[in-house]
C-alpha cells in the first residue's frame, strides 16, 4: 500500500491499522527530534568554527525536509482517523 513516493496510502488502511500507525508515528517524534537537533548542532558548529557555508545550508535543508515529512505524515493519519470517525458518527 505505497504510492509512488514510497508513502503509505492511509485511505486504504483499516481504522485499527491507522490507530497503530498514529501510535508508531507519535512514538517516533522524540528520536526524530533528537536526530534533527543533532544535525542542527553540526550545522551550527560547522558554521561557527570553519566558516563554511555549504555544509550548514545542506544540513538545514535536510532538517527542514525531515521535520516537514514527519509532521505531514502524522497529520495525514490523524485527518484520516478523524474523517472515518466522523463518518461513523455521522
């Protein structure tokens, strides 16, 4: 159940699997934040000590993409769960 970008198609998943996916994504928030902080720290260190510009820019872009993808995926799962519960209560 993956689309061309490699992401799961949440509209095709059962509600219990969606809830499990949401729980998994929520539990991955702290390790993702630690990794993003680590990359941001490397970017700041590289900019401060070596005066390099390219490495910090690449790392900041990577941090942005990682954070955006993680939050977008969690939002998609939550939106699909809300849509299904609204339909069921509807």
